[in-house]
C-alpha cells in the first residue's frame, strides 16, 4: 500500500512574495483610506451643523425670541487681558475651540414679556469633528460672494458674566428667519442667505507642556489641500426667508 501523498506547503520565497504583494496593495490603498476618513469627517460636520442650525431656528420659533448661534472671534487668543478669576479659567479652556466651536444664546427665556431680559446660553459649546473647521476668512474679510460673520456684543464667557464681548454670529428671529442687528442692537432687514464655509485641514492649538491647558497664543491653521475652502468648497447655506439650511458643493460637469 502506497503511503499518502502530502501536498507541498508554500516555500519561503513564495511567502515573501505574497507578503510583498500585500504590503504593496496596503501602501497603494492608504491614500484612498485617508480620503474616505476626511470625507466622513466633512459629512459628519455637515450633519452636525444642519441639525444644530435647525435646533436654533426651532428654539427661536418656539420661544418667540431671537436665538444666536455664536462663534469665537478670530483674535480670541489675544484677549487674555479681558478676563479675570473664574471667567479667565473658563475663557482659557475655550481656546481649543477657536475656528471650530459654537454655542446657542438668547436674551430672553420662555414666558418673559417684551422688555424683560434673562440672558441664557441654550447649549454647551460644541466642536466640529476633528479635521474640519471654519476658515479664517469667514471671520474677517469674507471671500467672493461669501460675507464675513456679523458681530454682536453678548455676555461672555457665560450668560451671567458682567462683561460682554464682540462675538461672530448668525441669528434667527421669532419667525425662524435670519436676522441681524446694527451696533445699537436694532434689528435689520436681512434678505441675503448666510453661508458658513467649511475647510479640511488641521488646527494646532499651543498647549502648556505641564498642565496641557491651551496657551493664549494664535493657533496654527492649516488647510489641506491648501485653500480647499475656496477651490473645492463645502458650504452650509441658510435661506434668509425660511431659515432652513442645506449643503452646497461644486457641481460636477
């Protein structure tokens, strides 16, 4: 009776060839995986902003008041001298949210009569997903047809703070429409959509080596690819009349 034949296994050379092929395929796939991750971050940022803008609009209608979506000013890192005590501690923590953080604010609460004022922040600070932020030019000069943020003097860093700070904002009135205010706080007629551009890249916030707390220094803002907020835009457009938001991207021919 003949002994059973055994199939030969892989030789060492064959195993090395297979491993080399797997390594090459992994290397070639890495850029695609990174692009998928970036796309997921931008998609998550879009969904988050659409949801939070809808919340601000509904809160304005429900409470029959003006609701602000406020952001940190572009020069926030240079304002350390504006704060003392507990306000300074809170303001320091917010340095990590420059260019990608926001919060909802209202001057009046539910049931208050016109003329009464109990300023309140309706939400905690929220941050956009890592790798996505609002480009610097939205806070300063605007770009093309996209205007810069309006500015309002609001209590900061908390609703009970005695001081006020000039904060970038978008706002909804009791009808759920976009609204703005002049320097004296009088409402202005707004018949222009609000556009919030988003950029891909990195925000590098200087931190203290020992405490790991943010430092009062300018963050490094890097768009990657460069100028993608202009050349390959991703916009959140808020309709001035309805207050509803949608995502806009370049059309593919």
